[in-house]
């Protein structure tokens, strides 16, 4: 790639990020045209729904918000201690749980904010080490606080590393969350302006995951470098109307592993940065 092409790609990227919703282009969204809105959530993909615990009182939740904020960090070293189904349910609730429905079926009000309450994301998981669950690929059903088993890949740990473009440390985690975007949920309201907003909304989910994990003594790491085509193939997405855009790794941690965590930042010392 020559310097001119690099500059052009950088320019296009900056233009994409720049808000332009105030421009009078005459564009009218499907919502303004009163076209039917898409479903609020994706329907179950199988008939294997598993109920998740809804009572989190047994969890040692840290209610000191400032302490949780100050303690939040990215963790890439995990103890391989299994997480419980209640812990998994808590994380799912804190990141995409449905608190109520607005109107008859206009929008879901969830535990995270989202532009226009469109909540255009679906949550999938590579469950590797959760007590009581078969290792495999799962889908979260937020309306009913359930999960469903989609498949049992032969080598889930290999998929974990390959799905994150060679970040094999993730294979030691308990769960890897994969977030897909169902584009038309956002496009119905925002149309040609939807895609910048989608990326903003994605950050709300993973920040809640960081804070929820920290509040129960777990560690996590958001990952933007994903092999989207592989994830879509394994999960079973069409890659056009819905595709994977983001991942988040979660596992049990131990303060004794702080030195191991620093290995990931060795380049700072080596390059005297």
C-alpha cells in the first residue's frame, strides 16, 4: 500500500467518524416513512433454551462504585477456575438484560444505553469453562434470560485463538463473548447515519462488561481484532444482514498473576517508551 493510498484511507475513516446528521440531504429514514420496524431481538435459533439464574444475591458484588471504577483493568491472564452459571447470568444481565419494553413493542430498555433504544446487537459466547454447561457456542436470549446451545465445535480452544487473530491467551478464559450487529435494527431509525452510531453503542456494552466483571472479582478484556468471517461461519450468521464486530474475553483472575500480566507490555520497557 503506497503512502497516497494510506492517506486516502485515513481520510475516509475520519469522514466516517465525523457527525453529519445535521446536513440537509433530503434523506428520510424507514422509521420516518413509517415502514414496519424489525424485531426487537433475534428469535431463538434452536429449541435448546436453558434458563439462567435471576437471583444474584449469592454473588459477592462490590457495591462501592468508585472502587469498581478504579479497579477496572484489562486482564489477559486467567486461573482457569470455572465460573458459575449465576456469574454468567449476572454478566449477561449487566450487558444486555431487558428491563422493560417501551410502548407495545417499540423498544427494549436495557441495562446499557443505546442510540434510539435500538439495541442492534446479539450476544454469542464460546463457553469453555462454566459449571454445568457443555463447552460450545451459545446464544443469549435477553427477553427470557436464557441461553441456547448452537453447536459444539470439536476444538473450541483452537477456535478461540483463531477467532481473535492468533491471540491464543484467550483460550484460557472461561467465556469469550462475540457481539454481532443486526444492521437493520439501527438502519430502520438512522438509515445512512446508523453505522457510526453502531460503533458508539458497541462501547457501551463492553464497558458494562468490564465493570460487571470487576464488581464480582473477575477479569476481562475487550478485543476489536476479530476474524469476522470465521466467527460468522462458526456461529451461523449470514455475514451481511448480521455479522460479528466485537469480542470480549472473561475469566477468573488472581492478584498473584500481576507479573504475568506485565509480560504483555514488555515492549514498553524494550522500546523505552
